């Protein structure tokens, strides 16, 4: 920083002794030492603050790049899943449609289809089958 040798310090000390005198020189030296210490601490704090700000900025950039890469990966996964879903649908839906078009019989489980086919509406109840006269049990 400063290139001050012992001889330069000795000359500064002698001049200060002559200018200030022996009574005020110790107080001035003590005050100058305190001010110099404060100045050094201030410079150290400023350097540390600048260093922290630079590290925070680097972390923000890294976080943003990580976020972007995760978003890109998520979009890629989402498009892959959609593509797989569409291909599965095509593989499943087309054979089902072919099978449905190949079947020409109506659904026999449907009441309307049974009527068109000429089948009886419904089977007789269990109570009517139990007695030959069709009356429920227990009633005479």
C-alpha cells in the first residue's frame, strides 16, 4: 500500500513532536490510532459487503438457470406423456371401434332391444313361480 520505511516514520515523529509538543503528542497519536483502526474496519466491512453481493448475484443466476432447466425438463416430460397418451388412445380406440362396427346385433341387455327381438319383457317373479296358482305364500 504505502511504501514507508523506518526513517520516514522517524522524520514524521520528530516533526510531530516539534509541532505539537510533548504534552499533546500522546493524545494525538492515540486519536490517530483509533481513527486509523475505524478506517480499516470500515474498509474491511465494505469489502465483505461487496463480496457478499457478488456471491448473492452468482447464486441468483445459478438459481434462475436451474429453474429454467427444471421447467424445460418438465415441459419435455409433459409433452412425452401427452404423446404416449395419444398413441395409447389410438391403439385402444381403433380396435374397439372396429369391433363395435363389426357387431351388428343389438344389445340384448337393453329392454328396447329385447322388445324389438320379440323376447318376453321380464321373467316371472320368484313368488309366482313358487305357487302354481300365482298367489303369494301365506295368503289364502
